[in-house]
C-alpha cells in the first residue's frame, strides 16, 4: 500500500455516534476505521484530545455570483480555501441563468468559474423562466451532468422571480426526473410593493430592508411552495428558513407526511435584526441579505426546529460584497447588494452556540453540518461519512480551540465579518480534502484547481408520489349516460 495516512488518538464522531478509533486513509479514500489498524509506512496524524469528523458540507453558497449590478467578491478558489480553514470540505453552489438564458449555457459558464476550486463542489441549477428548452435542459443536466436539484426564486421581481406557472412546470419536471425542487421562499410581489411604500415614506437606509420583508412574506411563500409541491407529489427543499412563519409551514407539512426538507443559516441562529439600526450605514448595510435577520424570538424557534429535526441542514448562503459594492445602495436600500459571508465560520459558530450550550450533541452537529446534506442531495456515503470507501474529507476538531472572529484573521475575500468580535470555542485543527491536508495548525495549504466536481445521481422512484393527493386511488370519470 502506498500514500497512506493514519489519524490516531482521536474520538471518531459520525451522525450515528462516537467511538475511540483510528482512521486509515489510502490516497483519496478511507480504507478502515477501528483500533489496532495495520499502518506500516503510514504518515501519522495525531488527533489526541480531538474529534475526528466528516468534513462539513455547505449546501448553499454563491461564489463569484453576478448579482444586482456587481459580482460577489469571493471566487471559487478563495471561497473553498476559506471553507477548508473552517472545516468545510465541500460546497453546493448555484448556477443562476439570466431570464431567457439557456440553462446549459449558464451551467457551462459556472463550471468554468468553479474549475479553480480548492475543494470539492457541486451545483444546484436555478430555473428562472420556462419554455421547452428549459424542460429539455433539465433532462440533460440530470442524465449527463449529475445535477439532481433545481432552485426557484420566489423573490426578486423583474429579475429572476418565478411565478406560479413556472413553479408548477418546473416542480413537475423535477419530480418526473427524480430531482429535488428547492425554493427561496419570499413573496416577490409583496416585497416589491412594500419596498416602494417604505422608500416613499422616506426610509432609504438599511433599516428599510427588514421592514420590506417581514416574516409573513416568507411564511406565505413557504406555504404556497409546499402546497404546490404537495398537489404535484414533488419533493421540496426550502433554503434559508429564517422565521417562525416558514418553520410552521414546514413543520405542518412534515407532520402530514410530506417529503419536505428545510435549511437554516448559521447566521440566522445567532444574529438578530438590531444590526439594521446601527448608526453606521456601512455596518448596517453589511447585514442586508434576504431573508433578513429577524428578532430574537425567531432565533429561539429556529434552534428548536433544528433540535427537533424539522430543520435538517445548516448553510451560509455565502455571498460576499465589499463595502464599496454595498455603497451602490447608499441612498436606496433596494439597491444594496444582498449577501453576507460565513463559509469559514459556520462550523465553529454552530459548535460554540449549539454543542457547547447543550442544544446539539456532537453527533447531531455532524448530522446538521454534513451528513444530512449528503443524504438529502444523494452523495452519501461518499460524502458526509467516515465509512470505508468514502472520500477522505475529514476535519480533526479541537473542542477547546478558542478564537475571536475578525475580518483581520479571516481567509474570506471580504472586508467585513458579520460575526466580528464573537468569541468561539471549538474549531478545525486539521482539514483533509480527499486525503490531502489543506489546513493544519493555522496554515492554509489549498491548491487552486484541486477540487473536483461531484455528480449527484437522481433519486429512486419512491421519492415521488409523497403528497396526500397521490395516495388516493386513481380518479375515474363519472358515467352520466
């Protein structure tokens, strides 16, 4: 055996449980997990006093995204490098075609941009309009390119917003392909109306942003998407669930047996809407993202949803814009590019505020930061596990590592950190991407282009037909003579 590594002395933590064990790696794969492993000639990585866990998977990022008249400051190399420093070894990014742009054309462009990635990546593809070409390209993407999820923006009127006709067509097509429909749930018509009303009242600063996107706007869209999916028998995944209203819609659907999944952002769990009222315009503008940050009662509810399994994954919606870019909306909050960073800090923030407070066990932490995403998007056990044969995407986690989050020490390509000054305990001591050490002892060792595109197969037939409607007998026409 050649190119061997063995991680010794740590406690292996998976979504299933914990055990004292070593992990043997050959090349890019895990070959054994256990005690007394034969490891002659292997490079030894000491994990004494640490946890050995599957690398994090962030299911929602936007690297170098063209958006609102500018381009996100983080590219695929800098973004995946920052992720590795925080213990995340894979991202799921988004191809977002312009209206009337062919899906395949946009997909090829994003693949070119992503070729510089330092860690593994995959893509959701957004459906922003509908015609026969979209129908056909969805088929090509699933069968030839390993795409098994399609995104739908219910917000951003006059740009990429889907109306109900597009949702119905695309949800149905995704269902038939064995793919997963995902939605950004905000009622775009209401947002557009409220933005204008608030601006006309003289509220032009960042404080106008949350006022134009109240929780009810998200709750209505979440419920509408869920009910459309229910009627069609289509599985559904809601991104960045931020409020009680949307969580209640998800909970109701799941308790009714509908196949609905939901994601929560780490920042929505720990940051509240008080930042929009900060006297510094620049400070407040850096928190403008959609959905916006909410009041503390929503945070408490989201934690309960995560603990109770109604929210299954944690993400960042990592979409960075520097201060000069945010300044495009200096006199009009509607023009502030929407987005915040966080891909580097997600896991440490969740460990500190989740595991150390007793809200999550270490195994639950692994589930919500890695394994659940791998299962929902059909790349488990290759990703999100430490089973023999899995990719050696591993984080050696030091539960006592303490740091103060700051833009000055961040590897993210943005001039502001939304967690600035937050002290966290728990962090990545060493990160391995497919068996290669890419972060250790504060040293970043990522290589441009080392990341691979990961294809995600479509789902078995039993994923479809989960709505109450589809459990009924086939309808028959009434004989009226």
